[in-house]
C-alpha cells in the first residue's frame, strides 16, 4: 500500500445501491507509469469504482488510495492531482472554449497555461467558439484537454469514446495516445471496447458483475487464451475441463476457447480424432469469451 | 509554512471567485426578470393606488416574495442536474458543500438585490404622487418603544414601506435557506418548483395554526415559547415569522428579537454548517 510504485490501489472494495450489489470485492493495483485497461460491459460497475476513486461516492467496505491519498479522507486532494475525463461529458454550453479553460484552471494549483494553449492548438479547438456549439468529437477533445492541462500524475478516463462516431473515436484515441505516451503519467483507461485499448495498455482487468474476473498483462493474456478447434471422437460427450471459457459445437466440430492451453492440451488431444488446431485470438474475442462465453460454458 | 497558507488562501479565493462568477452568469436572468416584475408590480400598485400602500407592501413582501424565493431556490442545482453539467462541476477539486454554498450565496444576494431595487422603485412611485414625508424615526422609537412604533409607522406611507421592506426581506431570506437546501435534491427544475410550492404552502398552513393558537390563548409569542408550547415554539422559530409578526402588530414587541433569532437560525447556522469542508450530511443529502 505504501509502495510508491503503486499509483492506484484498490482492496476488496464493495458497494451496493439498494438491493443491487454493484461491486463485490474488487481488488487491483495499477503501477505508476503504466497504462491500465479497465474493461467491462456497460453496467458492470466501472463508473461506480471510478466515482469511489474520485471521492464522489463512498464504498461500503474495502480500501483504496490514489497517488497515496485515500479519496474518502481527502477527496479534494485526489481530484486536484488527477486528470479525469467522463463518458459523454457535458460542459457549460454557454461558455466559450477559452472561457471554460480559464474557468477550470482556477481549480487547479498546478495548471499549466502554456500546455493548455498548446493542447488547444493541437486539438484544433477555437477559443471563441461556444462550448454548446462543438461537435461531440470536439467536446471530448476539450474534456481531454481539461483533464491533462494541470499535468496530473494519474489520468482516469471513463469510457471517453462512448457515443463517438468511428472517425471521432479514432481522432480522440490518437490524441490520448499522443499526449500520454511521453508524459510518464499513469493512465487508468476504462472502456467497454477492448480493441480500443488493446494497442496502448500494459495490463488489463476485466470487471464482470462487480468482480474482477481477470487481471493480467496484455501479452500474457494473449499468450494464455487460445481457441482450439478439433473433431471429437465422441461428439455426444461435451468436455468437462477446467479453463474452458467458451464452447461451441458445429458440424461435428468443436471450438473451445481455453485459458492455459498447455494444461488442457493432453486431455483434448486424447478425445480428438486427428490433432488440434490452436488459433490466436484478438483481445476482443478473449474479452467476449470471459464475459459472454461465461454464461454458456457447459457445466459438469 | 506561511507562504503555503497564503498560497492556499489565494487559491481558495480564486475557486470561490470562479464559482460565484459562473453562478452569476447562469442565474442573472432570474435576477433581472424577478427585479423587473416585482419592481413594476410594487411601483404600479403604489402609483395607481388601487390598494392602500400597506396592502401593496403586504402583497409584495408576502405572496409575491414567496414566489420569488421559490423562483430563486428551484433553479441553481436542479438545472445543472438536468443538463448533466452537475457531474462536470463536482469532479473538479471543489466540495459539494462549496458548490451548494456558492449557489446559496448567489441566491440570497439576488433576492436581497431584487427587494432593495423594488423598494426603491416603490418609494419613487410614492414620491411621484407627492408623498414625501419621512418622519423623525429615531426620536419616536426612543420615546415610545417598538410596539407603538410599528403602529405609528403605518401612518407614514414611505416609512411603513421601508419597515415592511426590511422585515419582509429578512423573512424571505430566512425562508430561502431551508427551501433551497431542501430543493437541492430535486432532479429537475419542474420538480423543484412543484416541491417549493408545496413546502411553502405547508409552512404557511403550519404558521396559521401557530398564530391562531397564540391568538386564542392570548399569550404573546415569546411568553408562550417560554412556557413551552411546541406549536408556538415552531412558530417563533419558523423562517418567515418576522413577516408574520409585522402583520400581527399586537406582538411587535418581540420583533427585533425574532429577527435576530431567525437570522441566526435560518441564515448564519446553515451557512456555517454547509460551509464546513466536510459536511457529510449535506453531501449525503445532495447526493450525486
């Protein structure tokens, strides 16, 4: 917990709204300087966790710290030191871009005017335009600018590309990557789209129904989870193996998504006619296997 | 260390200036609209003399003032929630208490500003009809005491208007605080306005019960409070009691005291409580 290399520390966090358990004991560590992908379907509890990290909401149980500060103790301290960008952020439409930047700067002691100005140029934002007249893409770029201009050590992005069209999404991601790459900031990137964060993340965590069901380095995950296609000797008997995330049978062929290929290889080889075909998966398919496939896993 | 403290203070001031400036830009249309309507109404009534000047003052600092309070209290938080800018505001390094307090302060300033301008407009309207007398207030007050003063002041139109204005504005500002804090939870302006109307009517009914009780038992309000009648205790501590005291001149002896108590209970205390950096109750009440 006091390890200075850990930028965000979350331990056994729980939160419920009425009868609904939103977080059921979430634990994770984000290393300083890393880009951490936080994945989950809409409604998985991503925003709830982020609200707790920002000190906007209190956890029922568990602990967390952001940059060494407990947000339940010093929420303002946390918020002054992090950059935050929300999903579908709505800002004051009646302000002009320059006015809004000036207004937000008042809240941050470490605001860097020169950086804000250069970001505004890079992001092609006109200072005299009304915020309400900006396109969705411009609005998110402005929100990104506001999240970065006080040189935060930790940046939390909560599904920043939600609701953007593909072009605007690509532009924003390019800005995110371009701005964060050489800054050495820790990035906590929440998203429901894996392919979006796959190229930039060092580690990802998958949140599903209030639990972290996987937290691993991206390379390891890709190495570990594969699809195996085989022709079974006895098609009537579905395999009952540990590590099978997804199972589909079609035209006498089985297609399994498995975690830890090597451990199941001998068992699968023994039930197949002719060898196994092992296929690489992209992270989206892996995510899908963990989150969606989960419901269809054949039970013993 | 002193450098740090000074730096922190300067930053806090910058945050407050930013919050207040934004509030003014967002809410000034309410101030202008309210001022034009209330000033026009009061000046019109006094100039045309359709009703007596006391009746005009009762109308403006009573029902019209209450509508104005609802108008100022219902908007600031609920409109931000409806526009979803609230979420943008509270993720800044500023506490929800500070946001609420800044909006409250702007509302009180607007309310008082509107009432001051309306009163000036009313006085102008009176003077335009040739009513110019301004009797020697301090001498009469010193010789005859507060109870006689209230009765006496009603015989001098411009003086009675000023008395109504001072007492009525304090009363309305007192009502603004609890109403605003209650409405800070509303999700949109329509709900907030509706809630404000219902709450105001409920408080007025409550007061009428308290007043009629005090009248029937023949006791003065403060004495009854001391003898621990819960109804009347509520009445004397209610946010708009100064106004009701002045339209029930029999009990005006306690007017200055009631004014002071109300200002402390309904303005100073909430201000202090909400302004603390960690008023959990407010955060919990306002929610996210």
